[in-house]
C-alpha cells in the first residue's frame, strides 16, 4: 500500500525533478538520489558531495549555464518539499519516493500509509512517567530502529509528543540499511526539527556504516543542522543506544586485553595523556537548546 499524495502537492517536488530527468535523460531514480544527496550535503555543509552530481553534468558536456539551471531545479524541488509539507503535514519525501516506485523497479520499498502511521504513533506514545522522568542528561529515546524508511513513524510520534509534552528532552533514532531511506530520514528529522541520530546499516547485525547527528539547534551556534559522525562517535552511538560493547571495553574485560594493556603501557607521565572520550561523553546529554520540540512552523 502506498501514500497517495494529491498531485497538486506532490508536483511541487516532482515537477522540477521531472524537468531534470527530461533535460539530462537520466532515470528518475538517479535524479531523486542526486537530489537527496545534494540536500543532505547542503544541510551538512559538505561542498564536495553537493558538487558531485553537478560535476557529472559538466563531464557529460553541459555548459555552465545549463549546470546552473539544473542546480536551480534541484533547489526548487527542496522549496517545493517545504511548501508541500506546510500544506499537508504529510511525509512528502516518502510519498514522492513511493510515487516514483510505481513506475521504476529501483525504488524498492513501500512505507506505512500516513493514517496507519499516525495511529501507530498514537499507540506507541511513551507513558507519562517516562515523559516526566526524562532529563537532558537522560532523555527520552524514541526510535524506529528495524528499518525506518523515510522516518515517517518517528516524525508522527515527534509531532504527537510536541503536542502533549513539548518540553520533554527527547532523542529520536532512525536505522535503515538502504542509503536513500536513511538520508530521507535525515532530511525528515531536519525539516521536522527533531534532534537525534540516523544510522545507515543492517539493524540485524547492528553495524553502522554511516551515522548522522541531526539538531537544528546547531544552527543557532552557526553550525549546520546535520553532522556525520566519525568512526569512534559511531561506535559510541551503537554502545549508548544498542548496547554494542566498545572495543576499549572489550579489551578491559578480557585477560588478553588486560595483559596487553600492562605490557604495552609506555612509561609516560599520565598527566600528559589527553583524556579519551568515553561512551558517556557522547553528545547524547542534550543541552537545553537542543531539546526543542518546536514544530515545523517555527523552523520555517
Ligand atoms: C516496509 S519499510 C517500513 C518503513 C517504516 N518503518 C514505515 O513504517 O514506514 C521497511 C524498511 O526496512 C528497511 N530494512 C529492511 N531490513 C533491514 C535491516 N536488516 N536493517 C535495517 N533496515 C532494514 C528497508 O530498507 C525499508 O526501508
């Protein structure tokens, strides 16, 4: 089953993307993937990733003016997405993905229909004790971690929470093995002002090839709202939320690790060793300005 968006809303996004398809002769999947990549890149300040599709347009022999026009169409699709979200409060990203899936074998997944997702959000709301007890140091954790798709279920829970307990410090988690789905979830987190992490990897194996931290509060500090985590930060997210032991912890827990620690310890002044980050030092204790449950309207 799909989310059938009204054409008038969907076309805010699909018209510019279809223009790109027509101009370049590339598949709707390629154009949609490029658009998602460029939008994540612009929210994370990754200029190289933003330029990648544009460089491909250039190497395909297009002049600078045409490349600029194509870049403008990508930007128009983002403007259209924001507009359509304001008009409908639906998961437009997931809906557009499903719309293209009707005509292309490359769009593999279908997501929970909006009405069902909202009902599920209602049924999965945290109890009042959990809401009351959440603190910035020990926030409420809400996730769809066995395949979040475009993230619509988490978005629906976030919206519902915002209505009933706007001050509750909350971390949202998404996990998907499909890169396009994980990146759509990242964008939905940004556009719905949700603080949290999206993991790209196989949730059954608890691997995470990429992890993004999303917080629009970073904008206030002049940073981008999306930050891709490095390897050690990724490991700490897996440790903090999924109980995956850190390698350091494993070393300490085994005799081999302990023996190695002893034999390998260099004769240096402990004061001169910089403090290693630990699992509790990860940015999951949220500063008050990162726990905003402010809605989409405030973000816009
Ligand atoms: C049917 S969709 C549901 C998406 C979303 N939960 C919803 O309700 O709309 C299933 C999603 O799970 C993802 N998925 C399947 N197996 C997975 C795995 N082992 N690890 C992470 N994601 C997985 C797929 O990529 C897909 O996006």
